[in-house]
C-alpha cells in the first residue's frame, strides 16, 4: 500500500561529478535532503566530488526524500591507482624507432622464407582419413 500525499513526486537530479556544496544546493532546491555516510559532516566536504548516488538520476521519489551520495570509491573500487613511474621501463622500439620503407629489408633482418639458424622446422598439418 502506497501512501499518497498531496505533493507530486520529485525527479532526482544528477549529482555525480558535482562538488559537495553544489550537490547539497541542487538537492535542496529540488526539496530533497542529502546524506553522505563517508562524510559525517557534509558541510566540511566542500570541495570533494560526488562519485556515486542513490537513487539514480531521473528516479521519481516523494518530496523531502533523502538522496545518498558517496565521495570516495572505497577499497578496491574505481580509480586508476598509481601508474607512474613504470618499472621496468617499456621495451625499446615501437614508436621510438623509425621503421624502414615498405619493401626495403631492415639491416640484420632475416630474409623471408629463410629460417633463422637454430629455429625449429616449420610445422605442417597432417590430415588423416575419416
């Protein structure tokens, strides 16, 4: 059974990506309250950015409902982690070296069709009758 009030439902705004102060004001204008379990004092989290919210943007909720927001992904979620410096360094080559013109063999490259010394013989498929 759903209780019906005289007020129309409110559409939840998109808060992800907003700073805490902007998310708070956006929710307040819509008649919603904001709760952040990872920031007990929401007013002190002025420059933190919202990374998750519940209910999702666009959901219809009763007026004066609470929208839950998070400012941190938490352990093992999201984020890219530390990426630099990369050790060991990537192998040389790739974009660092210039490739020869097409059709001109590189110096020291084996000729096509000639196996390198010590290379195993090429494998051939053997078909057996059914």
